[in-house]
């Protein structure tokens, strides 16, 4: 853990975290709803220890990831009715070097100019356009419920 790592700080605050910050926890991964998204259902899948490259993952961490991405994608299809999901991992922003996979619902009506990597449009909007805390909690709760009934 490093003091300036956003993901490690969140991991350390799980007992008081909102559901959106810990909507699904496994042995090695925490799934959160992105706090700065203007698109409902933008999930972030984060290893529960500090790693800065995918190559640093242990075999056990790696083995959990594929099935988890599949389960979360299935839940997103049912909850937000997306057509498919996008998966991206960069970990390049200052303070966000901790590995994190963006799992993004690609909605049927997503404008062509925001498809593919340009979907980050929805993560770079002014704060006034972010989902509210209540909206994030609602979609996080629906996804968590869906995962419990798998
Ligand atoms: Zn970290």
C-alpha cells in the first residue's frame, strides 16, 4: 500500500465505504462503481493489494479475474440493459497507478462518436454531470443483488 494511492486508501476504508465503493468483494478483487462517471453502471475492478502492472498479479489473482469480468458483465446486461461491455486497463493517471480494470456498459443507443476508447467521454465530464451519490448507490445495489442470486 502506498499513501498516495487512491485505491489503497479506499481498500483501507471499506468498513465505512458506501456500497458503490464495494459493491462486490472477492478474495482478491474489489468492484466499485466509478465515482466520477456520468454513465450508470461504469464499474472498476481493482486488486485488493497494491500492484501497478498486470504482470505483477499472482496466479490466484489472475484466475479470479476472468470469471469475475464475465459475472459482472452478465449482471450489467440485466441491470442496465447494455448490448455488450468494454474492458480497459491503463492505470496512468497521477495517484491512480494501482491496476484497475474499467468495465463499461456499452448501451444500445451510445452515440457513434463515443464508442470504443472515446467512451471515456463519460468519465471526463464536469462534476455537475456525474451521477449523484443516490444514483450510484441505486445501480450498485441492483448489480450487487443480481450477483447474490447467481
Ligand atoms: Zn494501491
